[in-house]
C-alpha cells in the first residue's frame, strides 16, 4: 500500500492540510503542530477508528467549533489507485465512507485495505510488542500458519486425550474398588464343606422332619400331662397310706363317737379291712410309680429323638443355604471376570492413550520447531520465541521478543525501533499489502535502516518550526 495524498479538514488541530507523499516522508515541526495527528488521520481514514481501534473515540477528532470533518486519501494498492474519503458530522458522530466518490459499506473498504490489526502493527510498529502476549502470538500464528496450524490442532487433540485419560483413570479406580469388594464377598461365600444332596430331596426331608417334630412335640406334651396326672395320683395314694399307718387303734379302746368299748371281733374286722386297704394302696402306688417311670423314660426318649431330628434339620437347612451360596458364587465369579476384563481393557486403553499423547507431544515439538524456524528466518537480530521449554521438556505457548538476545523490555529507544522494523518486515511477508510505516518522535534517533520496499512517514520535533513535510524519492 502506498499513500499518495492525504487531505485533512477540521481534523484535530488541522483545519485544512493537504500532503503529497513519496516513498520516504519526513514531517518536522514544533510541539503541538499536528505531527502525531497525521498517523491518527490515516488510521481514521482507512478504518474509521482511533489508532487503538476504538470507534467511540473518533468523535474527539472533530476540531473544536467545527461541525463536519473529513479525511481524504488517494492510496495505491497493487498498482491501482483508490480515493477513500471519510466524513464525520458533529450531530450524528458517525462516519460515512466513500470509495472513489461513491458511498460504500465498511466491508468494502476492509476488502480493499485489509485488516486493521495487520495495518496498525506495521504502521505503528511499537504496537505489536506492546500488545498483550496472547494477541500478538495468535496474530502471528493465525497469519503465518493459518492453513495448517498443526500445533493448535495437536493441542486440541492433546486436550481430548487428557480428558479421556482422566475418564479412564476414574473408571479404573471404580472397577478396582468393585474388584476388592467382589473378592471379599467370594471368600466369605466359599466356606461350607458339607456334601450336597439334590435340592428336592433336601426339601422333602425337611418337610418330613418338620411333621415328625410336630408329632414328637405333641407326644412330649402328652407324656408331661400323663406324668403330672400320675404324680398327683401317687401323692394322693401316699397320703392315704400315711393316714392308714397313723390310725393305730388298740383292742379295748372306746369308739371315739359313742364311747362304747370296741369288741375284739370288731377290732379284728377293722384290722383286716385296714390290711386289705394297705395292700391295695401298696399295689396302686407300685402301679403308679411304674407308670411315672415309663412316662419319664418315654419323655427322655422323645427329647433324644427331637434333638436328633433338629440336628438333621439344621444340616439340611445348611445344605440349602450352601446351595444358594454356590449359585451366588458362580454369579459372583462371572461378575468378577467381567470386572477384570473391563480393567484389562481399560489398562490397554490407558497405555494406548499415553502412547498417543507421547506421539502428539513429539509432533508438537516438531511443529513448534518448524514455526520458530519459519518466523526467525525472516529476522536478523530479532528473534521471536513462541514457546517456552519447561523443566520436564514439555512445551508451553509463550511469546517473547528479543533483539540481539536481549528482551524487548530492556532495549533502548532506537534499538526498539530497529527491532520492530524487523518485525514489520516479517508481517509484510504475509500481508501482501506492504503497509506504510509511521515513525513518530524520531528526534532521538540518529540513523535508521528502514525496510527498503515500503513507504515511510517519520515525524520529528523541530523547535520553532511549523509543520513541514519533506519528501524524498
Ligand atoms: N479536537 C481537537 N480540536 C482541536 N485541537 C485538538 C483536538 N484534539 C487534539 N488537539 C490538539 O492538536 C494538537 C496537535 O496534536 P498532535 O498530537 O498531533 O501534536 P504533535 O505535533 O504530535 O505534538 P508533540 O510534539 O507534542 O507530540 C495538540 O495541541 C492537541 O491538543
Ligand atoms: Mg506527537
């Protein structure tokens, strides 16, 4: 791009100024004569924004007291001349833009003159190093490697792999936990050495035993009741016997009611009756005692049988629960195998992902190297580092500008200018516009070697001199 003419009307302190530019153009003038305003006017004319890209500040460019303002330029792009005129009114505060005297939309101008950022990075060369690191870095990468930004593609891939790795890691933790639980459960289950009968047999036997146990319980109850009955009979017989034994009446005694003396015949009859009764009672007591003995024996036998049956019942019930355990164990071992298979698959996947990540990192290293080489081959004393190598050897995106191995921040004013001129040459390799360059406040710089193939406008303070343009070539 070549700016052939520039006309300012009511632009800041310029009520009306008109300039014809050549390849190298030097403005001289005292303070406040409007040197820096030339740079502002060119950015405004082309893009309708302030030098830092703000639309809202352009209203301040309207000269105090004026109602309208315009900047008009004839520019040459790829050997073709274009007239661009931008006007602004006080009331609306908006601009209108004309291309070759026809009102046009902003997009059309942008198509013609390119991107604001690329322009200002070339036109005001100190902007690029002052920009925040990520924007300057993104600008270079987007413009130089827009078609194949391998590094960023690989970065996205890496992020995806790392996400997958995290997922796999949490899955592995989950299944490891499940494995431990299943193993514990399996050990608890396999602990019953009893022989196993078919389950139908076991169930049938349990039913029989339960019926038998019911019968035994009933019989036991009968024996208890029988025993109680016999014991109460025995008690009564023993009492009767005791009564009989205590009744020791002698011959010649008197009757206790009528006080008549008992005759010896009567006494003998009584004694015989007592004897018969005594023997009868003795027989009854023997019979009842035998009955009690039998009842006790029966009772003991019943208890023994009950205990045997109950023991068998317990064994059978254990057989059932073992059978159930066995089913559970086999179910369990299937689950355990599933979990182990899953863990195996996950471990293989984990390994594959970590290999893939290594490959990505390697490819990123190659891409980063390639970027650095491509960028730095256009620079002489300046170098731009787009990556930082971490202690572990990994690369991190970064952005550092150095000149003769010194970081930009510590450079002298003229070194900074030399450094940014190299960067401008680099930017011009991919913009194809070869934008002009505006170097303001040049009074401190004694000599410069600006790029030869671009238009240069400089501004230098010169005491007591009104704004003057000196054109070379
Ligand atoms: N809207 C405006 N109307 C009138 N004058 C303005 C307006 N905006 C800025 N100015 C003035 O224009 C003058 C020129 O500004 P400019 O920055 O171009 O001067 P300069 O020649 O670069 O000065 P220096 O040598 O101090 O850098 C300044 O005095 C500034 O205050
Ligand atoms: Mg100035």
